[in-house]
C-alpha cells in the first residue's frame, strides 16, 4: 500500500525556533499538472529558513514546512510527458519555497518540472543541498550587481560561510585573480589563490591591506556577513567609485550603522542583494550551468558539510539557531 503521509518539520505559528518548530506526520504533497514529487535526500539549512520561522520575513504564512534548498530523487510526475524525469537525481532552491508554500524539510516535496535541474554527479546529496541559495546569492553578487572584471581587486567579508565561499568560487571562475577573504580566525586551508584576512579586531582589514599594498585599491567589496565593524573598516580600503554589495544585516530590525562620510567622500556605490530577483527559469539555468562546472572540476565542491537527522529535533533547533548568528559551517537536514 502506498504511503499517504510523511514526516516533516512544521511550524503552526511564528516564534522562537525551539518552541514552534515540531516534527509531525503530515499528508504527502499531491501533484497537479506540471509538477514532480521529489524524495528529499538532504535539505540545506539557511539563515532565511531560520528567520522565516522566527517571523522576520513578512511573506511567510502558516502553517508551513520550511526549507528552500534540496537534493533528492524524482519519484513521480503528474504528466506522462515528463516521465523521463522519474529516477533522476536533482537539486534545487528557490523563491518563496518554505515561506509562501511548503519547503524541503520533509521526506517529500513537490517542484515544477520546468524548474528541475540534474544534480552534479560529483556532489553527494548533502553537498548539493548545502549550495542552492548560496549559489543564487553569489551569482547575483558576481554576475549582476558588482560589475566585476578579471582585473578588479575584490574583498569578500565572510569568506568561510556558504555564500562567501560560493562568491569566491564564482569570482575565480570569472577570472578574477586578486581576491581577499575575511575569516574570524585564520584558516588552515584557504581556497587556492585566496588571500585570507583574520579578524582579531575592528581595524584588521585596513591593517592587512596596508601591509599588502592594496589599501585604497579595492574595487569591489561583497559583504556576506552583516556586521558593522568589518564593513566600515573595509569602506576605508575601497578605491574611489568602488562598488559594495550587501546581503545581510545581523539584527532583526534590519538597522545598521554605516560610516557615511567615508562612503560619500569615496563616491561609493552600494547595492542590496535580494535572492528573489532571479526567477525560477533563471535559477534552473544557473544550476544547469554550474552543474557542468562542478562535474568538469572548474568549481570545487564544498570540503565539509555537517548533517543532522530530522528526527533529532533538538539538533535541528541548534542548527537553525546557529545559522541565525551567522555560523560559518554548512549544515543540512537528513529526512
């Protein structure tokens, strides 16, 4: 007899993660025309998942199964014309999934067939599930907002995190050779070609770039972390008319103190990054393109991905709480 229910993480009201997110038995998704059913093998843990549960994201409706990123296997499709997808391993991310409609923190999730993208063969399901939203944000930062050129000097704040490390990979794929990345502590194994900057104090970026000779020569800065001190210190190191991309604010009210005098004296340009500016078709095209890049070795897979079982609710709560405070570790949930 076919199962009609599944395990899922679900919240009926917004609030503190440990209070509202529960493991429940719910109905499996029912398909309509143009849809596919995915058996979830891994689901990524992102900051937006966490703050959506807590009520920071206005479009979140309840009750809701959270989760934007997934990797898994197509087990059914509604339309006979899409049968070739059954049995294929796929990965994905996207839009309002986990906010306005149910997401990937479940044994099964449904996806539009038009959005399906084959998972890179070289990636495990946990690796693939850890990448989706990070790649979307990195792609927008590198290929849309920053107008980066191979000759630019680029600084990435939060280089170890999911988005920051993806930004670095895409910068290298684009041919940028002079890349700085900040870390809370100096990494023992930084990505090849990257110049790491540890952050022991509020002037660490300026100090490091003065030592290297690149102070005042940074063309592009991408802030993936959302803390005031590193960003304001980095502004001083920018070239006149440099470009700044921001995608995070480490406070629930969204407020951030910025050194506006340095900003206008250097005539800088700042752009904010919203992941939903890429539509479903664009996300699929990006994933298809990057799948080939992972498989041919031009982009490196993540070195380490942590996993927690969906059934270990306390560990799930810890992972979601950690990512809210900008944990730099990649974590995925296993159904």
